[in-house]
C-alpha cells in the first residue's frame, strides 16, 4: 500500500465512521493492542485478506489520535503475527494524517489448504476466527472441519452408509450406469465383474454401499439420511415471517425426497408450479408467456446445490432450502465454496469438486455435463430473460444463490392459462374496456362471492387479490364481509355494500 492509499483509506473510515469487512481500526495512541490474533486470524482466513489500521480512535468518531511509537508498534505487531499458525507476514505502511502518524498492517489471505490460520496460544478450536461484517467471530466446529476436509482431501461421498445393503439399490438404474461405464472404457468392458467395477467406481467399499450409491440409486435414501432432502416454500412477501391476507405464512410448502435425480425433478417442478407467468404482447399482437424465472437457470441452480453440497456427517441435518419470495428466489445448501476459489471466480475458472464420485455417476447418467458450464448457463439464461444477474453468497459454511424476478409480483398470474397481462399495461387492460378494476370487482360482488370465486374472476394469486384488491375496498366500506365476526372462515363471502344492506333489510 502506498502512503496516499493509506491516507485515502483512513479518510474513508472517518467519513463513514465504521469499520468494514476488510478494515479493522485500533487506536494504539497509548501502546500496542495486546490482542490482535482475532483480526489476524479472520483476515488471513478470507480471500481478500484485510488491513489493521492503527491511529484512529473509534470511541472518538474515528478521530486521528496517532500511534504511540511507529517503530515499536511495528515490532510488537510483528511479534504477535509470529504467534499465529501458520505465521502471518504483515506489510506495514506509515503516513501522516491531520498532524498524526498512522500505521497500517496489511494481512494477506492465505491459500485454502493452509486454513484455518489460528492463534497457537489457545489452539485451533478456540483461536480460529472468521470476519463477519466489521467484527471477528470465532469459527464454529463445522467451518474448521470444512478446511480440514479440503486439506486432507476427505471424500465424504464415498463413505460407507452403515446399515445399507446392495439389495436396497435400484437394480435397473444401477445396471444402466454400469453399462454406460463399460461402453466408455475399453479396459472395463471385458474381464471386470460388476462387484469389482462398483468398488472401482466408488459405489461400494468392502462390498457395502457408499453415500454416492445410496444418493444416486437408493430406493429411499432418506431412510438413512432423513434430512438430506429439499424443503421448498413460497412466502407471501419479501422476507420470512410475512403473512398473507388470511395470516398464512406460506402459500406453498413441500418437502422433496428421493434420489438426486428425483429431488432435482421434484424441486424444478415445484418452482415451475409456483412461478408467476406474465403475458407479453409483441408488436405483431402475438402473445408469449414469460415465466418469472427461466426454468433452465432454475434447474442448474438446484442441480449445483444437490451435487456440490457437503455430504459429511456434520451436514446431515441440513436440507437444501428453496424459498420463493415475491421479488426473488433463494436456494441455500450446506457447504461453502470448496477449495481455492472465490465467489468472483465462479464460472470463470475450473473449480475443484467436492463430491467427485457423485458427480461422475450423474454425468454418466446424463443428469449433469460436468463441464463447468452450470454458472455460465445460469448467468446467460437470466440475461436472456432480461433479469438481474444471479447473486452468489458464500458465508458461514453455506452457499446461497439468489435469482431476482425484477418485476412487481402483481404483474404475474398463477399459471400460464390464467395470463391476461400485457407488457407495460394495466392488469385489467384486456377485459375492462376502460372501466376501473374497482368497478369491475364491485359489479362482480353484487352477490356474495367467496375467496375462490374472486381469485378465479380476477386471474391473480389469492394473496394479491385479498391483500391488494379486496382489503382496500373493505377498508373504504365499499365491500363488506357476510361474516364479519369470523373473518377467516371458509364460508366467508364478500358483497358490495348497497346490495348487502338492501338484502339485510328484506
């Protein structure tokens, strides 16, 4: 770092009055801080490293207070760096800011196979830290294990599944895989028995089925791993906890089990079934249904989650989750990025594979291509659909992909058959001939109508109909409930005010 860069960095901290993911501030005007190992560890354990900035006082709104002694500070910081495992090698820079001397110590990120960097004085379990925003947090056991597993090249997908038997694998699909392997390898096509081939390909160890075999060919993998499935929900809002017009937390809620292939198909179908579809009318008057999310991108996201998640014993209780919100879809799986790769490199370099046997099996079954094309396909499909670029988040031992729909949820209907919406036009443009949607709705409610009738008539989701259309009319008094004392009753009906009052007086 150049002197000018250090000054700009300090001015940035003073301007925002906060620390950052890669910047830690220490006053050091009366002496060297005695506990730096948490920041030394956390910065070393992230790809971008970090900077410890000495000479600003957080308690005084990051005022420049200077350091007590430039030379002695560097010496004592370097001594603390030597107490780390492996040793940290800082790069110091000195500058003058507002008449005070400030010092920076740049802490480089280390390679994944050298992590976690920890303080030897308390050991790996207590001395390993991770940076979370502007704070240093102790690594949990799972995060430490993840680094150890990569360094030791632990292959969890070929661990033996205790209690599983070969008879519990699907024989027909297993044989199809064996035939595909023999067709693609002359060395394996003759003179190799099936049981030997299964050992060679990682489907068995000492004659017992492995995790890869159970996940790819098991009759019911969740008999051994109850939580290794997919949970999928549709939330009536933009965050978990939002509720619909009737207080419901989820508009759809499903648990998807089975083999990798079955979970993939089931999860994609869930997203397809619960996606909104918008009708686009082009210049020639031709109608085209535009899905909320491109299904090909959805499939790649879910497939990547199933293939590259962590299948170790430490992650057995964590299913893959799919959450469809009003403005986005999130797919989260256990296991952060594997090996020497950062989020910014995804789709640009060939990443190391966590579950090599499982990936190879599904490649032979033509479920995946294994050509590092998944991330580029997701990006390309989202761009072609005119949607924001996918977002990838790796933190705390999890990996999350976010697909945003970039449109108001109300401009989608529940299914293609119900699509009535023209691009850029009013949701009522194809049916109301200039009349407002309130007038159409009130006319329809000249007789009491159920929620189902309103939803079918309007062609929108139930949440949108009740929350955005019916609720305002109830509040204004133009609609009333036939059972006001039981607002959530299944027998509830909605009727135009004058009609209801007129009938009630007869």
